[in-house]
C-alpha cells in the first residue's frame, strides 16, 4: 500500500510529502510571512505515502489538522501549519515521490518533540469479494467510504531523531512515513497509532539529501529581474520560487514557448515544480518546472481502472487524483472519459528517455493501471452523480488529448534479468495496484506481473548499493515510471522506471 511521507525542515522550511501532493481537495495552506533573521531557521514539511480479503484500496486521503513542535526551553508549542489551516493529503500518489506543502520560520533552538493530528480519512475501494461490506458497499462495486478512526489522539514523536537542535539559517528535514498497509485495519478502520503505522527520520541536507518534493499550482507573477516567480497551490499556499542555471524546463509546448527556459513562464499557467531546496528567506529553489496547462484549459489526472468501447470510441474509467478544478472534477471521484479516434496521445517523459520498443500512440496502447492526464473538451463535462450512497461522485466528458504520466506501484521482485537491466514484480492485490486483469466477465482481481525496465537515468533509493546491483528477489520495492502495454511479451505490461525505492521492512 502507499505511504505518507512527511518532510519537515527545521530552519525556515516546512514541507509535506505524500506520492505527490496531487491531493484530493483544495484546503488552503500558506507559507509564513515572517522574514529570515539571525534567530530563526526555515522549517519545511513534505509528505509521501491490511484490508479484508477481496477488497482493493484504490484511493486514500486524510487531513493534517495540526503539526506542532515543543521547545526544550520555555512553554507552549510552535505550529508548523501557517494560520493553522488543515491540509488534505492524497496518500495514494506518494509511494515513490513526495509533495511539498509549506514553509515556516522557526526560532533557532532545541525541540523535544513533534505532535501531528490527522482527521477526516476517506477511502475508495473496489469490493471484489462475495459479500457486501458493512451492508453499504455491494459486491463488484467501487465505493467511497469514510472510515472510523480508532485512535484520534495526536501522534507524538519524542525519540530519535528528537531532541532536535535547530541552527539559524540551516534547513533541517524530517521525513514522516505513513505506512498504509499497517494503518488500514482489517475492518477498514484507520488506526494511526498502530505499531509501525507512522515513522519518522531526519533527512540529509542538500545537496546530498533528496529533493524536497513536488508542488502543483498556478503562476501568480513572474519577476524576470530576480529570476523568480510566485505560484499558488490548489490548497491556497503561495510560494516564491527561484530558478538558476541548474533548473530544467519540461513539456512547454511551442504554443507557450519555443525555447524551454525561464522566459516560457507566464501568469496563469499551471505548472509542477520540483523543489530542490529552501533558502533562508523561505524562497524555494526549483530543480525543474513542468508545464501542465494554460489557464484557459481544463485537465485532470487519474488512474485507468476500466476500459470499454462505445459507438466506435474508447471509454476510459478514471479514478481522479488531481485537477486544478476540484469542484467540477472531484478528487477521489470516478470519471467516464470518451476518447474518440481523433484524440492525440503523448508521453510526459520530460528529460527521461523511454526505452525503445515501448509505445503510447493510440487507444490500443491504453492499459488499466496507467496514470494519465487528459484534457476536457469544452462543453462536454457533465455531472452524472451517484444514484447510490456508496458511489463516489461521478462525472463524464470527452477528451481530445491523452498524456501518459508516471504511475506508482508497490510490489515484490520475483525475477531479475541483469543482462537487460530489468526485473519482474508481482503487485499486491489489496493496495493501489494496476487492475490490469479486471473486466465485467472476470471481475476478481489477482496479482499482476509487470516487467520493470531500468536505464542509466533510473534513480535507486534505500538500496545497498543504490543501483541496479542492490536489487534482490523476494524484496518489496516501490516503482515510479510509465506503464506501457506489451501484448505478446512475457508480461502484459512494462514499466519504464524513473525511480525505484526499496521497502526493506515491508512497510509501504
């Protein structure tokens, strides 16, 4: 299952990870307005991510309502959430990446503990068992549930890496792992206090440490004299972002800019920023800036959970994970998307070179389990609603553009082919796995085998060594990369791996 990763940078920076804050709601979070001085340091927060037999968890979100540090000297606590605004997090997109949430200036000194409060979890499951769940989710049905929280008390971390000493001007990061295969109980309740449910560790500082995560948002202003821009996230946070000679620019169409550089940025554009670091004045440094859409366009990302045909067109069923228009395209909802034969297909691979032989150029290349971004044709969006209380919000629309995005899976390595720099994994049947062998005539889900191709550009994390040589069979890994249909091959799908993360303890 997925993990929630929380990254907290003590020194003026607060960041939150999760597979990718492409969350599920528009709860606002704003960065601190305090300026850096000799007595403060930035703190950032980032976040990254066993049900009953016959249930597949497709989506999980939860709200972080409080995050406070307790200083060793004095009284009271220090909030890491600016304006104490709750943050809703889509954990299901954080198996192999993190999302950046906010920054805050924190007074230098020693802090003994961190307390986190979570609330309002939401689940979307597929009930492939032979009986209804709690009399509310019929068999062979996708259901949106509000699970009971077994332990609603704040989670307090006071052992290693605490106590922490915060030095003025020096960002410090804490990585919080949210292990869903421990947190979600057999009755589908949520117990955050369960052993190994949530763990924490200190991150290595830049440049040896990992990037601070991703954030999506709309460009609010561009300052060419300072080589920086401001971006506002879907939950209301506003960040100032610096670029430098190392910043890369991805997916900017010729209609937006032909040069692929800072001059391409325009007010109103929706972009994804990978945060390389946070500076002492709370500004972010961008490792990359990826173009998502112009302000006049409407797009949404989601996982393909079913494919069919109607009147000569392909119809995708998408479980929605991100959109700048959360009110009309609800995160965690289900969309029926008509893909006519005239639709264009592309791969959002950025600077990553996809291995030869893998194709995504027509509807025949669509596969259940893929993560795609689709454009909404103006005037086609309608809300069909749910006729049953167990159905998630449903919408339908027509698309003229389908772009393959990286998918995230967690699975067990079953074979390794060193000569081809590839390995085979078998997915977990209960958590966020590609649903590749499900259809109306054969509804029961069974584990799926996927060939994972690695290249010289693939990043390996938490392995020994951090390379292909560190892989071994019967170990659990999370993989982020593009999934391609490979009919006739040894496995029905192949994933081009951008990132491979070891899950040595089996928690994910």
